[in-house]
């Protein structure tokens, strides 16, 4: 998955190497200034410009996601992570049909620090000075990310670029797997509800334990089938398999790579205890 938690050095490399397209960029002077401020470590002023660009209706659609990504990176450097959720949702609200922006927004939630404090009934992401209940947002962030991918999917289907489609399916699948990797692969047996956001969790709750991989009532390991389409998947494992299958369809040469990912999950599951669901 193309996730990017951007550190200053990486930001400089990206900007100098021209990884961010400026084709048809009517706001190039403003973006150049934002990039310069970012390279200089002036995150406060750079944030003001990148956030303005991300919210500007005149910004080239293909560049909005990059502007949002860099604005969020500036907030992290400024330790103002409590502002990022509002910024992301405001940009998404202005661009509900921009699939590249939606996937970038999804990445920001997956890359975020999944903790914060509940202060006066409001979740403040990141560190907090003063009183407040320590909370986790891991599952909530994952579901919000999946919602954004789901929102983008019908738009992506209209794209001509097979490469962009492949990357989308692969990234979407990787985000689903995020909830069932390592010792928690049993979670793929659940069908995550993508219609509602789960509540924040108690940050000090250490009662849950890894259960391993799921088995059926006869003790046989569960292998996820490929459903007819995403909507008919019975669990997250089937959603994951369907997305991988779609990735192969748009890019047949990726078949061995995709099958390796599936085999790697099975190999990992074979090393942990199996649990009856």
C-alpha cells in the first residue's frame, strides 16, 4: 500500500524530485511558495498554504490529494494533530467525487496516531496537556478509511488507467487486511459494518488477546472464498479476496504477486493457534 508518513527529509526529496505533478497547475506560484516554506522547516506557514490549496475550488483535482497530504504532514510536525480530522473531512466534503483525493484522505487516517484524549466530550487526537480520558481510535480510523475507499470505488471503475485501478484495488485490500494482520487474522471472519463509525475505545484496555486464525465447527481452517462482488462478501476475508481478484483482472501480469500475498497470509496463519469462531 502506498502509505506515506512523511518526515521532513522525505518531504524534501519528494519535492525536489518532482514527484508531485504540476501539470495544468494554475496555483503553481502559491504551491511553489508552500514547497519552499516546507523545505525550510516553516511548517506553520506551509500548512496555511497547503490547507488553502486543498480547500480551493480552483485547485487541479489531481493535486488536491497531495496538498491535503502535505498539510496533514505539517500538522504532525507542529503537534497539532487534533486539527487534522476536521481538515480531512472539510476537503472530502468539497470533493466527494474526486477518487484520488478520497484515497489520499483514507491514507491519512491509516497513517494517523491512533490515540488521543476525550476532553469535554470531544476527541482530541494526539497528545494533550491537562485532564482528559486516554482513548484509542484504531478501529474507528480503519473503518473511516474503508468508507472512503468504498466511496471512491464506483468512480475508479470509470477510469481508463489500468495502473491506477490496480493500485486502488491493492491499497483497498491492504487497508482491509490491516484489521486482520499478524496475530489477529481471525478478525477477517467478521464483516465490518461500513455504514457507521465505531466508538472510540478505552486506551488503557488491555483485556483483549490475540485469538489466532479462525476454524469452522469441525476444526478446519477457514479459507476465504471469492464472492461475486464486493457487496455480496460474507466477511472481510472475502472482501479482501475479491479486491485482490479485481487487481489481477485489470493487471494480469500481477497474478503471481497477488497470489503471493494470499499465500503469505495462509503461511502466517499456519504458524499461530487456530480458534473456533
